[in-house]
C-alpha cells in the first residue's frame, strides 16, 4: 500500500476518519463533526500553532470536517478541496447553514446595519458562501456575517462563464503562500478560485491540477490554458502572455511567457513541465 498523501488524508497521530477504514493504516477510527467557516478567512495550518505554516485557507461558509480538537485548534479536512490541517476553533461554527448566495464581487464589506454609514464588521472575499436571512432596500443580511450590498451577491448555482476574466480581477493582489482570498493568494489558488466562481471544481495544489486537467501540445496553446513548472502554475491570457500569482513580483502579475520561462529557468527551477487545457 502506497503512503497516503498527507495533504488529503484525514489521519494524524494514529487517528483517522472512519470513512478511511480499510484504506489507510490507523490505530483508531472516528466519525467527523462537520462545521462551517464563520470567519471571513480561516487559515489551515500545518501544526496547531498560530505561527505554523499556512497551507490553505477556508473562505467564509465553506465546510470543514473536524476529526479532533487540540487546544484552540480543530484538526480536520476542507470540503472544498480536501486539504487537511489545523484551523482555530473560534473560526468555525455549527449548526450548518445552507448557503443561498455567494460573494460575486472580488471582495465586499459586511455592515452592521443596512446602511453604508454603519460600522463595517468584516471584509469577505470572492466565493464566500452566505445564507441570506432578510432584505432591506439594497442590502441583504447574511447569517453570521452582516449586511451586504445585494449587487455583490449572486444566487448559488449561477456561475460566471469566463474564468480568465475572473482571474484578471486579482491583478495586483499580493502574493500569499497558502492564500485563497482576494487580499492575497498563491498561484494555484488563483486558478482554483477563478474556476470556483464559474462553478467548476479544481484541486488545490499545482501537482494535483497538472494531473487533473488534460494535456495540450505546446503549439496548440491558447487563452485559458495552464502552463506548469515544478511547483508553479500560470494562466495563459494569449499564447505568449501569462497571468500568475508569484513570489518574484510578490503579486498577481501579467508577464510575457518567454520572459517567465527564462527567469524561472535561470532560478534553477527548470523549463515548463507542460500545458493543460481547462
């Protein structure tokens, strides 16, 4: 039996998700408790420490299967992309709420009242899942959040159609390792979040995405295709230009493909591993 992928296997210290029984070796198996992100953004960390490496994030309203708690943290698995790690317990809530809408703007403030002059209670990112409880004028009240301008929401099930255009809205957003939010994200999250806005599933990390999408020959590359390097991915805006969240610019940036290939190769990463069709 091959070793399970730590990123995607709800197993730690000999305890595993009961649904994995017969598939992984563990001392004990237990049922999970499903909770929901109630903070605008919640870090998924590698260890139960506030300064541990952030490997992923939960966006508001996303579900998280909790296997156990330790101190101020819950260990579990994100339903959106299967990532496993530790989330602060105060960023999670129950019971589960069925989302009615998603944040369709790149980011939106939640207000304490249906009034733009009222106090701001949170900043929410694209694809946050909200449950509308009330409407007043141009505002809707979302459970566990606040009042949002109705223009910033879209009903669940109504996705956008051009994921490249969605990704371009992140232009200039700071690079953030493990980030999935509008204020900062990494290369694979840019792809994942843009596709999520179009109601399309996408794995979290570059190696997973490269395995997920079908290969396309280099001469046939076109707008919307992905180009992969070891540990990095970029979106083609056209056959010669890419958009990518990257640590060189420390931002989501547009760059000539040939320039990126030369720069990344000079840094010791090597040539592109190939192209994929989304």
